C-alpha cells in the first residue's frame, strides 16, 4: 500500500500542520486540569456580561462546531496557510482576510481548550509580525466592537491623572511624553500596587542596544503576564515592545497605541490581570470599555 502524499506516518500521534493528534490531545487535557497556581499565568474564566460592560461577547456568539472535521477543513487549511506565509506588502490583505475567516474558530478554540499564549502564537504566528501588533488590536475590536479607542479617550482622561499625581502624590519623574508620564503616575495614584517589589510589570525599561529577544527568553518567571518594554532612554524611549510569554512583539513608538495593544492582549489571549494590577487596569476598562468603576478607581473619579 502506498503512503498518503505528504504523510509522515506519525500524524495520529502529532500532526504539526493541524496541531492535532493523541499526544497533543493529552497535553491539552493536562494543561486544562492543572491547578490554577501551577499554571504559567491565569486564564480568564467564562465570559459573562456585566451591567457595566456595554460590549457583546463574541466568544459566546460563535457558531462553528469544532467536532465537525469535514466542515472545519477549509478553516484548518487557512490556518496552515497563515502559519506558512511570510508577511509582505502584497499578501497583507490576504492575511487579514484569513484571520477574519478563522476568527470564530479561533475564539471558540481559545474558550474551550484554554491554550497558553505561546500555543496561540504558534498556531497564529501572524499576530507577532504583521503591522506592529495590529492584528492583536483588530481582534480586540472584533471582541469589543463598542470599545473606545485609547488615542481618543487618553488625551481627555490622562492629563488630569498626571496633574493629580504631581500635586497630591508628589510625582516628579520628567518623562518627555506626557501620556507615558500619566500612565506611570497612575501606578502611584492607584496604590497600593507595589508593582516592582511584587515583580509584576506594566512597563519595564531597557536601554538601547540590548537584545530584546534574549531578554524575553530570560525574563523573570514572575513576569508571566503580558507587559511592555520601553527601549531606549528611560524618560524618552525610542520604541515599545509587547512581551507575550517569551515572544517580543514590536508595537511602535506611540505609547497610547502600544499600551492599547498591551490592554487588548489580555482579552485577545484570554488572560487575567495580576491581582495587584486589577485596579490599574480597571481604570482603562472604565474609560475604554464603559465597564463599572471599582474601589479605588471609583474613589479617584470622585476627586478628579
């Protein structure tokens, strides 16, 4: 009997083209059953609508059936194509189209199988190298179609934060970009965060000339949730890089766009914030997603 074309003979154990097989199935089951404290980072639970969230949950509206192997074949072929294609100006529109076509499958797959960020990036590597993280932001806006863009709300809500931090909290760091200064000041205003002593980062600073890929590979195990690295001079960085597990994703030199991609990554990759940073991110949930203000964010609104 002749071999099936392109078949290696071990696909029933693991097929790299479709990320399926008995071994992969067992690994997914093991990852799913791990106690939360043993996981590399916490995943979001099932999404529920709240009274403060005006956006709809796209994940609950998916109509694909992952068990329908025949019906899923065209989608799986697009996923394999996305894994194999190298981005170029000519095929960027095709990549966007393929990501759109696989959106429902991807969201249901993430919701049901709880893959790690690294697993998702392995399956959809174009999140990494297309348009400085633009596919992450695009996915986020499909999940949250009514979200307010940070570039629109930031100039309204961040200057009062910086002013309050300077006048009431003694914040004196002189960042060249006032938006970056305000984001750093917010960590002080919404104390107690104590981010550095807890090893839980929002923005880390790295001097120019450092190897970002090496830094991402060797970063502290405590830095397991998504965070930004500001590259260059501390108070006037040249660019920002989003760190997803051990993968660096360049996200440009505009702090508002870079930070929005960081914020979006928690929703796109279905990951919880660090508990110590929940209040900090709630500020952006309130202003970008019209969600309910909690605790210190509610109190801050009253004095601003």
